[in-house]
RNA sequence: GCGUCCUUAGCUCAGUGGUAGAGCGCUUCGUUCACAUCGAAGAGGUCAUAGGUUCGAUCCCUAUAGGACGCACCA
C-alpha cells in the first residue's frame, strides 16, 4: 500500500468504479444476482436541489444522511432505490435570472418577451443542473442516475397536468375571486408560506371617518380606509352595542363611503378603540369578516401599489405617499384623536422582499376544507386527510416534536393559491375561448381543463404558471412513473402488460417503480421546508393516490457556521462542500456533518472539524497499511479459509466478541436513525480500540512470534479491519471501498452483505 | 398570545437515572520502521439556577433566568 493516502486520486477512481458497476441501479443489482428479486424494497427520492446555483453544505448534509441510509439498506440486501432529480424552482430561478439580466444588460423580462426570456432561464437552469450533478456525484452519493428526473421535464409536466385535471374534477381545484397576497415587486401572487414577516415601527392613528361618525377606529393604513365598508366591534363590547346593525354614510377625506356596524368575535376589545374599520379588498382578515357578514368590497389599490380611488388627493399615488396625505388631511380636519408608534410585523415576499399588498384577484386555489371522495374511498377534506396521515401513524416524523409543528400548521391552513403570474414554470392546464379570456369572473367565459389542449380553434391557454410546490408535491410518485405507469391503469397510452404472471414485487424496471417503491420508505429533508414541501406532498398524495407518500419523515437541521450564523455570501462565511472534499476528502466532509449533530438540530460546522475527520481517514489508512505489511503466505491462506479457525487465542476471541457487540450497537443505531451515534462509536472503536489497543498489543506477536502466531495475528487483525470497514462504509464510502479492495481484490464493498 | 428547542471542558457540540464524552485549542514529552495528516502523558466541567420525584438526578417533573426558533395576531 502507498505510504500516503491520496484522497483525490482514490475518490475519483472509486467514483468511476461505482458508476461503471451500475450497482446504484437496483435493477442491475437484481440482474447480477446481488439482490434477490423478491427482496424487500427500500426507496428514497432525493429532495431535488433548485437549479438556481450550486450545491451548498446543506445539500452535502442531506446527501450524507441519505447516502448512509441507502448504503446501509443496500448492504442489508434490500432492493434499494435512491432516485435523483432537480427542481426548476419557478419563482426562485426566474428572479435569479431576472436579476442577472438586469445587472448585465439593464433589461427586464418584458423587454425580452416570454419566449426569449424562457430560453435564457432554461440555459441557466441547464448549466446549474450540470454543476449540481457533478457535485452530487463528488460527494459519493449512490444515486440511480438512470432514473433522473426534473420537476419541469416532459414526464413531470404530464403528471402536473394530470394532477390538476383530476383535482379539478374532484372539486379540489377551483378558480375564485378572492383576496390574495400580491407581491408588487415580483408582480405575482404568492402563497401564505412565502411570506416573511419583518418587524418595523408603524404609526397607529386613532381617528373618525368624519365628524358625524359615532365611533373612532385605529389603523396603521389610513389610505386603505377609502375601501372600508363596515366597522366591526366585538359582540360583547358594551360600548358599541347600541350601534350594531346601523348603517352610516360618511365623508372620508372627500370620498363618500357607506359603512355598516357589525359585531364579529374576531375583533379584540382591547386593541385601539376596540372598533375595527373593515377593508375587505385589502386585508385577508377583513375579507373573511366581510364574507361572514355579506359585506361588499371596494378595491382602491392596483397591482402596481397605486391608489385607484376617485379622490383627487391620492389618485395614482403610491400607498406610502397616500398614507401621509390622508393622515395630513385627517389632521387638518381635526379628526385624529391619537397618534402613536407601535411595532408591527410587515408582510414581505420571501424572494423579492416586496411589501405584500393584499388584493382581490381571480386566481386558482386548492380547497383544503372541502369534503371529497378520495381514492381511498372515504369522504374527507384535504385538511383531515393531512392530519390523519400523521396522527394515525401512516407517517412517522423524526424528531417527533415536528409532528406537533405539523399539526399546528394544518390547523391554521387556508386554501392554497396555486397560480402565479410568472413565466418560468408549469403553465396552468386550462384553456379559454380567446374572445372571453379574462373578460369576466367565469360566468361568461368558456374554460377547458385538461391534461392536453382542447380540440378546435380559438382556445388560449391560461398565461399563468403554477406554484413551484405544486409540482414538488407530486415528486414522490411523479418520479416513479405516475400517472403513465400507475398500477390502476388510469393512464393514457398503453398500459404496461402485467399478464406474465410474475409474483408481485418480482418485476424490475422503471415501469414497475410505482408498485415497487411507492410509498417511499423515507423522506429525508430539512425542517425548514416541512410546510412548503413535506405537507404538500402529503396533500397531493392524499388527493391523488389515496395513501401516504412515504412511511417516515426524517428532518435534519440547517448547516451554520461555527458561530451559529447562517452561511451567506455577504457574511463571507461559506464553507463550500466541494472545496472541502478536494482538500480533506468527501469522506471527511460527510463525517463532519454527521458526528456531533442530533437529528432536527442545526449543524455547526467549521473547517477544523472537517480536518479532524481527514486525520481519521489517515488513521484508517495507516492501520490498514500496518496490517497489510504483516501479511505472510500462511496468513493469506488462513484468511481464505475464513474466520472459524479452531485454535484461536483467548485474546483474539475477545476482540471478535467485542466487535460483534459493536456491530449490534451500530446496527441498532442505524435502524433507529441515530447516525451520529453509530458514527461516533465506530470512530471511537477504530481509533481508540483497534489502533491504540489491539494493533499495539499484536505488534509484539508480529515481531517475535512464530510464523503460525504471526499468521493468526494477521488474520484476526484483517478480520477486525474488514468488519470495521464494512460498518464504516455508509459513512465513509470512498476510503473503505479502496482498502477493502486492497485486502479482498475484486470484491466491491458497496454490495457486500452487512 | 400558543408552542418548540437550547443552556454540559477555553470554543463548537454529542450523550447518559448510578466513576462525564468528541473535535479543535492548551501544557509537557517523543521523530528506530502503521501513522508528525501522528503518538504518549496531562490540565480543564458543583452538566444555567432553584425546588421536587428517587436509594441515587446532568438526565424525569415544576418554576425561574438567558438565548434561538416556529405559528397566529399585528386594525
């Protein structure tokens, strides 16, 4: 063996060797007789990285954890599929490219036009994809690339259109005119989950609409009061009881408004004056109040964030400016009773940072509170199904505490707005007759919803695209052939023949993936996207498959720097996984992301830690080298005979017993998803037991003993080493594979039996 | 407002109902053959605080303090 472990040479060579073997593909494992065709399946679908850039440490952690599960399952003899892919990440990718183009060419997407702009995005996405693919392989991830998917490729597009069509037919997808979160900067709607609240100071003013109006109200947005159609008070509030039900005409800064006083329990008696001006068109909460009471709404702000109200003071002004003008006018009229500074959470768009303007718009939604007959045959709402999936044990979430967080989110869930006014993404599979398109609120227009375009002339497809999480939500089954190869035959094209009578589970190949690998065994992802993604997959699978999409959810934390800060370009604290892999090895990088971290907790990483595990690699190499140097001809024969030698010394027997005990522990930890514990025990054993104690103790015998003793020593040491390599393999696949093949030429460790 | 997590060695973090662990850092010694990308030896901790349960608590329970976070509200 080489005196020094050449990380880059070995890792590159082993990576090629694995890829050429084809063993990442479970079908080939079956074909080559490595896995029995009726072996228990194990499947993970990779959370697809966004094609917005390159791999970061968070991805590396994800790859390390999943690869541990996958390699362990494969070595246990399971039919193991880990399916890779990438995510088009609609809004994230589009805004990234928009920024680049604006910076380099000073143009926006409208300057380029839809087709040209989309071409630019596709080019960017392709480059990003290629980089991510190379990087992923570099980390040693044993993914089956023959099944690679993309959330925006042809198969997934068909899956998306089919899903939309079916959910529309079930009454779960509807088009409605409702208040949505409008991002004036990105010029699109966004979902509730894409909102980030920022605390800012705001001025709360208490005022009356006019001198004759009997109730004072408080607001931080006086400019929206042109759109008020009611004043709401709490039903138990004695102060206002006499006014409830009365209607008033008021002159608000020169504009006539009509107000009804209503009682609604959502109003807090103790806030402000206890009376709330209801602005149905520009507040989500007010819209809901208005719906409960049958109030009209009056839109006074447009998509650009400008006032549309017929009032000379503010017309065409931006909201922030209008706010000042209205406040000043109220002051002038002597209507303000109080002005105070309060902290306020302002809703901003996650991607663009724009301040959200709630607006009434005609959009597509998924109904979460509507009962429907689901594929499992029961009448439930999506909310109920999502809750039951976890509550009834169909899905176990690790760490368990996230189950409560999940339930809490479901309880507060509103209908999901799925249409976006951006260009990059899945076009909504709805066609309108051209003359009527967008002309009215669905009464007068003819719409066609389908997986394929309608026959005949004059149809034009909805220009909007779908929320990126719509296609991500289908990922656990759209990657496995749904709907084309759905077992129930509900698909277009020729259903695959299953008439050859083969027993269930014995059929291999991608056309049987849905049957073999769905539900996925595990969904492993970051806890930060439990709502965005995990919940949406459960939603989609409940609606379309009638069952859970996966059996278990394992959530990892965020990778932070050694001071606990998020890694970011602006802080300059990014530790790049590829740089680290080149410097210290992918093995060491992986280990640093596993040991010393607990599931669901954030991972604090420093280069020192990675270097520490590089030293461990070196240690392993030197242990192997020492053992290898003491090989004799006799010992070679002994090793070939196997480990059941008759004349085994007491000391050697103890080594083997201890090793067996370790294996029991490590196996239990792996079965319990306690990877950090398994890795730490192995680390401790190899360094402080095998190297420090056992190898030291055997040195004497190897120096002074008889040939027979030398051979016995070598045999035991080699056995201990090989067993250790095997257990370490899921964690440090490269170096273990390399050394294993030096000791056992031609035997690939990756597919050895655990 | 509801809820979660964290507080353990100088730093970053694991862990356990019964003598407290890792990486890095620190001190001393060591380069004759597995390994200086190292070895040997060592210093360093009333496991946040106060109660409780227990034969026994760093671990379980309650409260408090500090820190981080999620959700809702945010007129």
